[in-house]
């Protein structure tokens, strides 16, 4: 009983931390979100709202995130297909 009282707050903090990480990863590596941000970035550049150097820097960042997201998606797909076999 005492063990549960001592570890319960720690377990709660761990679970909250895991949930925050999960939500952050979803925001960072969500393919539709990244695609939308790339479109917005392109529009801002074409409307001359941002300079070319800022556009290139942010585009590189978003494309890197897109590649990571795509890789994660493929890994999840492969894992699911292995489980079915």
C-alpha cells in the first residue's frame, strides 16, 4: 500500500510526460499538417511576405520533418503487416 502511495505521483508524471511527447510528435510529424505548412510557406513567399532565405530555411526544416514522418509511417506500416503474418 505504501509503495502505491509513493509511486503513484511518479507514475502520473511519467504518463503525462508520455502524452505530451505523443502530442508533440503528432504535431511535428503529422503529414497533413506538414503539407499544409509547406503550402502556407509557399504562398507567403510568392506574396513576398517573407524573403527567400527565410523561405529556404523553413522549407528545408519542413521537408526534413516530412521525410521523418514518412519514414515513421512506413515503419508503422511494416510493423502492422508483420503482426498480421
